C-alpha cells in the first residue's frame, strides 16, 4: 500500500522540524516539494538525500498522474511546502483530494503535524482565539474588496495570508475602505 505523508516543515527556523517529520523524510522514496531549492536547504541541514519532484500551484495534471502512479506502485511519498503545513492555502489540498478520490482503498494519506503560520501568528496576536476564521490569501484583483469587507465584518478573529510584497498595499486597502474599523495586524 502506498503512503502519502503530508509533512509540515519549519516556517523559518530549521530546528522547528519535528522528530516524526525528520523520520518520515528519511524513510520515504520520494519528496514532493513546492520549490526544490528551498527543500534542499532543509534536507542538507539534516543530511537527507532523497529524490525531489517539484509540485506547486501550476503543476500540470500529468504531475498528479505521475504521483498517483507512484503511489499505486506502493511508494512512500512525502509532500512538503517551502514553509508550514501543505494543503493550507496551498495546492497540496488539490493533490490530497485527487489521491483520495482515485486511490482511497489503495493508499493511506497520513498527516505529519508541525508548524502552521496562521496558528503561530494567532497564538501571539493577543486576539481572541477560542473562535476564529481563516480566509487564506486575498484575491489579487477580482473579489478583493468583497474579501476585505468579509474580514472587517467577521464576528470572530480573522486570519489571512498575504505576501510580503503586498502586505502594505493590503493594509492600506483595509484602512481606506473601512476607516471606521480599527484594523490591527501581527507580524511574527
């Protein structure tokens, strides 16, 4: 039976890799990664040498078919992102869905928990954490105003991701569109 491990990786400090994640990365046949240049830094740090295959947002369907084929052969495969938990605002969720739909009785999908940027930031924000809404990344263009309206009008703490290149623009848009609200952000 093939196994697809969904392995959380460090957000910034390589020492944040869990012992279990380290064990899995050492035993798998293949590692799927968002950016091989990033993942190789982690693997080199821990002296792990495994075949790497890029799997990212714009990967073609043929890549998914290749992965499913490898799992059918009984391979153990780890999916990692550049930082954090695969599948959380990440194309890993699409792969997991395809694997479950295609191979539910032939493959195990196993989460290897660890760092998650949204939870890490929320834990030090000082905002209420008993209930919160995670909204992923804001749209780049169409639907952006609606996204920020939902952020401001949410009944609970809202967590969303934004790239370092667009964070100031997003904060300005939130401030301009919703001047009557006190919008705060946390950077960790």
